[in-house]
């Protein structure tokens, strides 16, 4: 792997992290309650975009840059799991289970939809 690739992934990773911060903030500011809607929206959007990238058949190097750098840092498994655990710990097992179920079902559906959209490009 070239130094240019490492730098590009780092720069795109920074952009993805900033995008996540901003989108999560916008969604969270418009919602009340403890449900982590911001993280859910971020992860679902990332599933759709990653599906589009794969469906569009972009080259391996471009996929590495954008899927790993940009989308990999935009989406967040660890925050999703921590927020889910906190919901359960605070006695809101239904919200924790819903967070897992909605994330998985809609994440897979949006990745599939993105794949189909990408193939149509």
C-alpha cells in the first residue's frame, strides 16, 4: 500500500468523522428522548452509500479509499453498541432491542437498495 493511499484514507477518514458528527448532531437536536436516532441515521445512510459504491463497481483502490476511509469513519459500530448497551442498562430493553433490530433490518435493506441503485448508474 502506498503512502499516498494511507494519507488519502486518513484525510477521507477525517471528513467522514466530521460528517458523522454533524449529521448526528442535526438529528439528535431535533429529537427528544434517549433513543440514539442520530447514530441510527448515520449508520443507515452509510449502508446505503456503501451499497451504491459497490453496486457502481468502482475500482478496488477507489473502494478502499471511500469505503474504508470515508464511509468507514462515517459509520460507527462501536457507538451503536455502546448506546444500545446503555439503553439496556438504564432499563429500556425494548428500545435497545429496537435499536438492534431496526439497524440490522434497515441497514441490510438500504445496502441492498444502494447496490441496486449503484448497478443502475
